């Protein structure tokens, strides 16, 4: 699992049948200092996240399981909306 920020949406009128009905969001991975870390990715939203929200996302088989689309081409899914992050630095 990783932390990210939803930075946009994707609308695709033509897509694989296994993605029909899925909300697609552009998610930018973040490090624990809340800085962009890596390339943005397109993730299936399973929790109703909105643009600008901090989210938890997962990739690979865990993403397909979260979306309950076991035979789909999903590689990333948003699985939680973050309320608060506390990081202890010594």
C-alpha cells in the first residue's frame, strides 16, 4: 500500500469490458513528507475519492481484489481516503 493524492480523473468511453462502471482517477504517489514521489498512475476508485484528497492505493493482484474484478486488467486501485497522517521523526 502507498499514499497518494488524487490529481485528476480519466474518462474513457471505450475501454476493456472489465472496466465498465469503474471510476478512474489519476493518483500521484507521495512520500511521508507529502512530496510527490514517482510518476502519476491511473487507479480504479473503490471508495469514492475526490480530486485533491489524500488516498491509500494498492497495486497488482491486491488492486483487482479490492475492486472485486478478479479477471480484469486493473493494476492500481484506491482503497482508502486518508483523514490524518502522523509521522514521528527523531
